[in-house]
C-alpha cells in the first residue's frame, strides 16, 4: 500500500467542494449500485460517513483524472463492464 498522507486543502476550493458533493450523492442518493458506492459504504461502516465521503471524493478525482488521460468512459461496475452512455 502506498501511503501518501492525509488529504490536504490544496487546489481549487470549488472543485474540492464539488467532488465532496458528488461523493455525498454517490453514497446517499444514487439508487443504481456501483463498485465505487460499495467501496465507500464499506469505509463508512468502518470509519464513519465523513471519512467515507472524503475517500470517495479523492477516488472520484483519481478516476476522473485517468478518464481525461485515456479518453475512457466511466464504468459503473467493472465486473459487468457497464459503461456510462452519453447522448
């Protein structure tokens, strides 16, 4: 495991806020199950919902960065290969 330390408050405040809100929505509002949501809820059980939101926000930022680099679409559930569809 690569431990990089705690999450800092560096970077754009608005982007951090939007990632936090997206993580909150993924964990509490989204009905469609995803591997990201399941991962976050396991963390919430173990460490609390606030830490889970931060962890999901960070993971979401990493996923989005990788998507920008590769041009891939978001995969809701990697086991099934279900991808996001944009019309």
